[in-house]
C-alpha cells in the first residue's frame, strides 16, 4: 500500500507526583500499511520540546514501537503488561529509559483512526510519571 497523507493530532496527559500536565500538538505525516502493521510517520514540532525530530510509530496486533530520530533519539516498545528498557538520547546526553505499558489500543484504517497508549516511565533511574498518549489520525483529501 502506498503512503496516505494524514493530519495527526497528538494529545498527552502526563502525571507526576499528583501534578498533571497536558500537551496537544498537530503534525502532518504519512500512514502506510505493511502486512499486519501500520506505519505512521510525522515530524515533531518545536512545541513538543523535542526540537527537529522525526517520529515513526509502528502499530501491530500485539505491540507498538515508537522511534524518534533527529535532535532526540529513542526507541520505545509498548507491549501491554510488559516493561522495556532502552536509551533516550538528547543533545545534552543519554539517559537510560524504562517504560511499562499499561494499555495499548488502535483502530487504524486507510481513513485514519486512533492510537491510545497508557504507560509509566522512568528516566535515569527516577520516575518520570505516567503518560496517556492519544493520537488521532485523519486522512487528507487528495491534493492536486
């Protein structure tokens, strides 16, 4: 299947020590089906705090893998009920990152859909709280 141009709305609710912070960001990207996996690719904006970073999210039947390249480099594997450790690389250094996936849901189609990921994260050995990430993907009309 070829790339489908999409509009992506990313909403994150982060909770740490009882304090909640929300972030909403919009991006343009592409969506493509590869077997049983959907591949969503978009560029993070400055508002995300990630600088010039390309994000790819591979969503399959049992897991999702979020890969960032650019100013921030990371690979996050989301498997419900499991923990995963990797590294989070920024221009200022590299931190070990451990995340535990609490829930993962997706209903993507060629028209778009939603991806919801609920996870706990630790950076550098300390808790960075809990995140509820929701991406809304909408196919754009064919452009001339």
